[in-house]
């Protein structure tokens, strides 16, 4: 099965930029065929979240319980494993770490191992899903990818790292045993294989092979379609590249309109209008396989600023570019957006 090309067209006002795309209960399934056929001279070294200055996260009591410093520290741990392309030793360490953290939070964890057919041959991949049960049949699905581009010395602090650190903190909150059950289940999926597997001259070679991307997302959407879970999915919120300083998240125009409105209205209510801006952008990303199956989905991403600064898909994508304050803001907005979705009938 083909994976659609990850071309990106970003527009803010009259400015347009054409880029290749971003990337970007406890049973464990056996591997099988794919259903969806730093700092200090060491960019991989962990960095502790700053506690003072403009990048410091506000207290969790001010952000709905979401701790931006914890999300930043989770990201630093992921980055410390180094480059994490699918099938690598580093990504296996990352998978073990994510699963262990989710279990320590009390989450029910499902693991889907599959083999993706790529231009580089068959590559083992793994989606990891934390499942928080609700009182009803509906599902709210949160997504991130944790793999990195297959590029030497690329540790993906923002692209792959930041959203995964954010979702680990989200799981820590939502899996808490003393948290009341909500009408809809919340699934938090850590996806493998978002990035292209063929890289030439430091960039993905999508132009000649449109099938080379979003493997984990396509796999999950296909499996959920077969199981019937996709029909129960009320909304999908994808986070990607959300940790950088001076964050400006534009409305992703291919995302579902009412869901984008809900997220941006929530951000406005919380006082984050300068971060969740009204400009438009178009990004092909892990939300696409769900949109193509008519599931409401939205992408929360800031790619434009990182690209302008020359950090996207380069070895400059390191922890020193990230801000715990950005984690706190985006985490607060997504957490409250989930609460708003829980109120909808």
C-alpha cells in the first residue's frame, strides 16, 4: 500500500514556502506483516529544564496540572539515546523507555510490532499505545511520532522528541489512578516510522518514492479500521514539533475545521493567542491517514519558524533550541481541548 507524499506548503500572509514534509491493556502483539503494507558539544546529552528566565515553564498549577519541565526532561532523555531511525539499537532503547514510563504511570499499554515495506527493504517498526478507559464507547486519540530522520548525528530534539516528551507527560496525568473516568477513552499513540527511510544529500527522497513516510500512522489507522475502533474515534489530535522557543502554531488547513476551531478557541480562552496564531499552514503529517478515512483530525505543529532558522532536518535540532514554557503551553491547550471534547455528545 502506498504512503502519500509528505509535501509541505506553508503560507503565512503573502509568504509561501514549499518544503518536503516534516518528518514529521497490556497485551503485546507479535511481529507480523504490516497491515498498512545539547548541548555542550554533545547534542545527544540530556539537558535539565531551566527553572528561571523566559524559557522556564510556569508552575503546573497554572497549566491544568501539565508540567512543562517534566515534558522537557522526558524529551531530553529521549534525545540522550541519540539518532533513532526505525530498526536501530537506539530506537529499541527508546521503545523500552517509553513503555517502561507508561507502565510506571499506571497506563494500560498495547504494543503493535509490524514490518514495514520500505525502499530500503523490510524494516521492523513498533507503535506503542497507552489506553485510558472511559465510561462510554468513544475514543479520543492523541498522536506523536518518536522516530528520527535517517541522517547521521540527527537527534531530533524538536522533530520527534518534543511531541513525544509532551505525550509522556500527558500520559502521566491522564493515567493517574485517582483521576475520574471520563465519557470517552483516551488513547495516546507513540508512532514509529513517520520519517522517510531514504535520505539523499541530507533530505528525504520523497520526489522519487511517494510511499516512503508515515508508516506507523497508516498502520494504526488500518488496524483500527479492521477492528472497528476507527468508527468509535471522536477526534484525533496530533502534536509534532511543539518544543521550540518563540513558538507560533498556525492553523493546519487540511485538518478538520471544527476540531481546529475547538483547539484554537481553547488556546484563546487560556491566554495563548500569541502562540496559537490565526495564520494558515498546510502540512502532510501523521494525521493524514485518519483524515483519509473521514476521522476528524488536527495537527498541532510549528514547522515554519524552525525551518527559517535552519534547524529542521539538520544536526542543529538539539535540546538547546527548546523551551519548557512551550511544552507547558501546548500541553495545557491539548489537555483542556481533550476536556472540551469529553463534554461533547
